[in-house]
C-alpha cells in the first residue's frame, strides 16, 4: 500500500502561526493537497487579510468554484 505525504490543511482560527490561508471546505482543500502531493502546480500567491499576510493556493479556489461549493459562501454571513 502506498501512502502519500499530503500537507495538512489549516482551518480558520487554527494554526495561528501558519502563514497559509485557511481552507475551510474539506473537499477542495483535500483535493488541492492531493494534486500538490502528486506534483501539480497549485499556484501559490500572497494575500493580505485580517491584518496578516497569508500564502494562498489558487487551485483551491478553482476547485471550490468548479465543484459548485463556492455557491455556499453566499449563504454564510461570516465569509
């Protein structure tokens, strides 16, 4: 059995010293981590939010949009 070494995912208000942005939806975050582990370019970018600088994976946003899960952000008053 082969196990991939997939980078852990940070969630909102967790891993406060982690410079990566939170990825609060499990499906696109896990799929992005898997793609990164097998060598795909996930497209890192630096953003400013909540008075901090974060590293963000662009592929997470693309998967969030392509899967239709981004529509759920319209219904969450905290995002």
